[in-house]
C-alpha cells in the first residue's frame, strides 16, 4: 500500500466533497430572500442529505466486499452455489435477504462477488434484486402500504423477475470483459490476495481502492440529483397524477431524480398515493432501487456504458409496462 495510492484516494474523495461543502457554506453565509440564494441552500441541503443517507450503506457495502474478497475463497463460493446458470442466479437473487445493504452499498459488494468468480450476469442479478428483497425494504414497504393493495407483493415479484431477466440477457454476451470498465477488469487481473500482502494489508488496500473508485461517484451523483430536484417543482409532478400514462412516466422520473434509499422510499411516496394511480406508485417503487442518478454514477465505476444502457432500458421499459397494466386493470 504505497503513499501515492493513499494520497490519490484521499484526493478523489476530498475534492468533490469540498466543492459540495463550499457551495453550502457560501449559500448560508450570503443567505437572503433572493431566489437564487435560496435555491443554493436547497441544493446543498438535498445533496448533503442524499450523501449522508447513502454513506453508511456504501461503507457497509465496501466492508462486506472486503470480507468476501479477503476471507471467502473463490473455490468455496463456486462449490456451494448451484452449477446451473438459472438456478445460480435464482439463489444469487436472494443474497439481499441476508445482506441488508441499500442499493448504493450493493455496488461494492457486486464488485467483490465478481472478484470471487461470479459472472457479470450473476453480479447484475444480485445488484438489482438485493435492494428490493432486502428485509428492511420489505418491512418499510409493509409499514407504508400493508398487504391490502398488493403493492408490497408486486414490488418484490417485479424486482426479482427484472433482476433475473437482466441476468439472463447479460449472461449471453460472448465477451463478458467488454461489459465492464477497463479499470475494473485491470484491477481484477491480479487478485489482492495474490500480491504477497498480509490480511490487514489486503483489507487496507482494498478499502482505499474501493473508496477511491466509489466515493467520488456517490458525491457527484448526490450533487446532480440535488440540482435536478431544485429545478423541478413538486407541484408540477402532482398535477400529472391522474393520467394513466403520464402518471407512470412522472413517478418513474421522480424516482430517477430524487435517488432516495430503497429502505425509506415507500414512506417518501406514501403521500402521493392519494393523488397518483396505483400503477405509477408501483413504477416508482420498482425504478427507484434499480436505476437512479446516484446509482448510475456508481454503476459507471464498474460496468461499461453499453451495459448500463441495457440495464436502464430493461428496467425502465419493464416498470412502465407494469405500471400501465396495473392502471388498466385496477
């Protein structure tokens, strides 16, 4: 673990975080009733709240990723997972039941699983299913909506099916390396355990490298989400709630923009349930944990742009069709 690596990692985290803090300090120090300064305060508050909400989960995800890469032999994982591709992805889909990490924290964990031999399709299946089958997400969705309207069950089934559909699609790619970023492929070519390091050195090196890759993306994603939230009035979305098509699109866009954690998004959208149709609520609860601005920034650290495009298209189309079907029959 060289000093240069530590300095580079720290600089990649500190620089974007400092920019966010500077914006906030200037906004508060010059606070008046002028609209632009009020918007700067809102931008800082929203961005920082997203960052604070996500930081514990991504830290937990990095920690679990390190445990997998340092202490779990690749042969053990291959031994205990089913050999069949479909059955293996079906099991991987349920990892979120015992690894209650929010969607942003699942990215480093998915990176660690690929470092231990899982395919790109397997990692995406885990990545998309885990935040919805997460027991914390299930409990909070139940607390918000209960069982009566079918939102909880529909959300779990939809997340599981979409994750396995994407896992199947990506598993058929003839050149898996092209679905990943060059940097991630390069980092995986020499496993950390093969570099002659002690266990503490491996842990330290992995924590620094994973933090350097993921934290700047998290900060940037939170900042972009804050900018867009400030620019889109809540009243505009509410006015669209009664149209069976537009309401679905509107809440999908809202889920993409606000980037709220899957563990609490059910409570966020609950006040909209009296205004928006049920299909749009479902679309929101499906899209949010799978694809949002913050998540896209994190995915870009690992998956190639074309892979992210496929994921986004399948998730978006599936959620839209699901919302339309529910609105038409309900």
